[in-house]
């Protein structure tokens, strides 16, 4: 990539351009998922948007010329860009594949008149499921929101901007910057190549310390939705249960009226009201509850009630009503020194790590791919996954709730390797990201544990204060769930491990360490588990293990990169798991569910090949090894395979 003349001082990327406008990040309000209800309407803005990458030498022409003030097509050449999707793989332009800097999106929409009229008129809200990495949004040339972070939703009330001009097109403009710095999450750095004998003037690259491609774009749905002028802003639900009675504790916040009343009804899957309540805070008692159970742990997994919250509010002499329905799963989570308990029963994680990654669309949300992946998970006998290494789309999380797939919900804290990424600036942003993540996913029964980071340099001394603070903050936000981070540090040197509830450890014996020597796995893996448990007396999950295999590459005896080697490595790990899961090992998550794209490098042939499925979701030989194992583990509980039904109610 080329920057403007003047070197790093004029770098047009994230650190400088963020000085362009004052912060308008949204405050700590609710982030309820948009739903159609009797009082709310929703309109998705997916499809083709106008797109323009800022290819000026300094990447700063769009900012300097204020492209947001007029239709994007009037600023210069634009192309069609699908939303949601990453922009990197859509065109034949190699400069866009690895582009770093500002890109611009635009969509013109016509809003229904009923959204713009009335006394009081409804709120009109513009919401982005995610956009990577830093976003500034204008509506009709007026800045409405900016947001840092590429994996969580953000929104803006645009009522005052659009309600003055009914019948005219509403122009939505987004400037998006994918630059990563030592203080972003995930972190990165811009490196300028000073050797003018080898590089063009002001040549720079984006360096990252994580092993997946830094796809960018508007990755999840963009939605316009309405609420009444007085509305339900947030709902928080926690559950306590026994076999005979459950308690659903709730808290509801209302915005827009001080003269209001709230009524709540909890319905089972047949629509029968099983409990009612009123007021902004209280408890609902459910007799003989249907508990939320994980897939393969119960014949009816993923049982969801629906909590209907109804607001009646006086505003300006007008009675307004808002209705919101929240899926609720009744379940408890508890951690002992050797077990992970769901509803009081030991739960063993036999699952996968994933990525939001696929051909052409990159990290863009794609329903056929999502449904295919869940079908593969259930075929595999997997009961869980970790959202490696960032929060996944709400649409994916909805299906986890409905299907009973247990989730370790991970923040984008991957690649935290540099000492400067442990400073106060990084820490404050990490705390804000955890607030956004907990606010989004706090009510999901599938989420049983938060993970604040993956493979940080936790052996560095500043990691002690950093992770003590992040974990304590997360526990304060949500006392109902355990908190962890995933480590690859030495057990004796890890400064963050004292603060986690569950030890999650990644290791690649006979791959990155002693490559090709499968015979060292039993000794090294056994020592790993025993050292961690002796030190911390906490349950352990093998949160990553695996080997690359090139589909169709065979070797007997097994050699690295063959399908046979991947199978053999898994079997060696599994023999140790089977001994230690009788003691304190509570889970195993293969790396990875499917092959995925990475930066180019001499150890990566079109990406990371550690998937048990190809990137196109076809099984390698290792998938059958894992399937036999997972179903064997599941059958130890003598649970009948569940009946697969449609779960369209909350989608």
C-alpha cells in the first residue's frame, strides 16, 4: 500500500483520521435485537450498495472533500457492492483484496410515510449488525453515529434527520476504515518500509498478530426499525431453577416517558401463559419448568419460552404502547474445581472452534452457509463452540439458543502481543468492548461463559493488571457466568490465569512443536494438564488442538499435511483426553471446524487448512474420526437423539 508523501506523519489511516470529527459513540443504552412486533416495524437494507474505495495517495480525499455531503456517484467512480459481505474478494482488483484505509458505502431508501408522521411520530433507528473496523455514518449529510469495533452492533436514532422530509429519498453514507493499531481490538500496526532501494516511496503494510484474514466491510445486516416515541429500551433476564420450580428475574428499562406501566407474560412453546408480572423489576415463578438443555444432553434441547413485555405510556396526552418479545431459556451454570455444571449436571464440551469465513463473501452473513454449518455441527455430534476470535452474528447466536448449542462467547481480543497493547488506552477500549458484548448477549441461554481474549502475551508482567481488570469488569457486568481467556503461555509464567474461572489452553504438540513427532503427544499433553491443574485447581478445556491437512493428500505412514496425519494427531490427543476427562478436563474443541482464509505466507497455502471440513464444507477424513468420538461421548449419557424442528419463531 502507498501512503501520502511525508511518511508516517501524514498516514491517512485510523490514528490520524479519527481526529476528523468529535466522538459521537452511542451511550450505554440497550441493544435489543430488532424484531417485528405489534408496535415495531423492521426493514432490512441488504442488497447492492454504492461503493468507493478512497484510492487517493493519502487515502484522505473522501474526508477532505466531504463525500458524505452529496450522492457518492457524484464524487467519482462507484461500483456495486453487496451488503452484507466483505469487500475484499468481490472484485478482480488485487488492490482491493489487501486494501487498507477508508472505503465508502451508500444506500438511498424511501421510508414509509407512516414512519415519518404522527404526534408523536415514531422513532426511526438505523442499526448495523457489524462493520469492520471503524465506522462513521451520515444520513442526508448529517453525521448520526460513529463506532469503533468490527464485530458488534451499533445504532442511531435518525428520527430528527428524516422526519422533516417525507417522500424524499433517505441517503445513508458510511465511511469505513479497516486500519488496526496497537490499541484497537484486535490490535495491529502499520509498518512503513524505509528502504527506498526495495520499496516505493511511503510504502506501508498492515501487520497483524493473528492467523486469519482481516476481512473488512459491512458484514452483517443493516436494518431500519421503528419504535413508539416512548419505548422499551432494554431487558435483562436471569434464571434460577430446580426440577419443580424456576424463577425468572427480570429488569426492564423504559425511555421516553415517566408515566408508564409495564406488564409481562411468559409463554411456553405452545403459547400457554405460565407466569405474569408487572413493573420494571421483579420475578416470575414457573412451576415444573422446561429447562434449557444442551444438544444431546436431553431429548428436547434448546427449549425457549417467550417473554412478552408490554409498555403503556403517556406522552403529551397520548397513550402509547410498545411490545417486545424476548426468547428466554431457563438454565443455570456453575463451575467447581473439576466440573462444569449446566442445570446441576456435569457438562462436557465436545465441540469446535469456528470462523465467520467463506468463499467470496468473506465474513459477510450468509443464511445458506449458517444453516449448513449447524447441520454439520449436529451431524458431527458437537454440542458447543467458541466464537473464535470475535463475537459472531446475532443470527448465529439465535440458532445456538434454539438448537441447544453451547457457546463460549469470545471478544475480539486476539493478537494482543505487544507491550503497548497492555496500556491504559487499550485497556479502556477492551472494557468498553466487553460492555457491548455483554449488553448484546446477556440474555442468551446458549452463552455459558465469556472469553475476554485468545492467546495474549500473558507472560508479560503488565498482563496481570490488564486481565485482572478486564475479568473483574466482565464479572461485574454479568455475575451469572464464569469468565476465562484462552492461553498458550507456559503454566508457570501466565500472569492472567489466576483470575479465570476455567483454564482454557491451546497446544499443538507434533505440529508447531516437535513437528512430525506424534509419539511426543501423550507425554507432553499429559504434562500440560497435570501442571495446569496442580498450579490452579481449576477445570481445564483443551480449547485448541489440530493439524493442517490438504484435502486429497494421503500418506501412510502418516506425514504432515496428509489427511492421515490429521487423523493420527487427533487420536493421540483423544487418548489423553479420555484419561483426564475422568478427573478435571471438561472439554475439547478442535481447531478448526473448517478451513479458512489467512494472510499470505510461506506456511499458508490459500489459508489455514486445519479444518476437519474444507472451506466449502466438505468433510476430510478427520471429520469422521471426530464424529465417531463425539457420538460415543454423547451416548454415554444414554440420551435419545433430539427431534430437529423449525425454529422460525424468533428469527
